[in-house]
């Protein structure tokens, strides 16, 4: 490369915004959990004594 040659450099990957920590059903929770690398609660399965979460 000579002087004055432009080189494209990819921008560093930005982490996905966290967004809501709950989804109504398990399928939606899984789709949210994986790209965010965090647990998402399945709010449609919430009970008085239990909580269901989708793991990434």
C-alpha cells in the first residue's frame, strides 16, 4: 500500500442492548437470551413459588 491509500477497518462489535428481561413464552425468551448472553424470564410460566428462565 502506498501513501494516500485508504484501508477499510471494521468497527468493533457493539454489545447488543440488554432490553427487557422477560418474554411471554419460552420460544421468545430463548430468541432473546442467546444474542444478549443473559437469562430471560418466561413470564407466561411465572407462579407464586417458581420462576422459569431461558438460558443463553
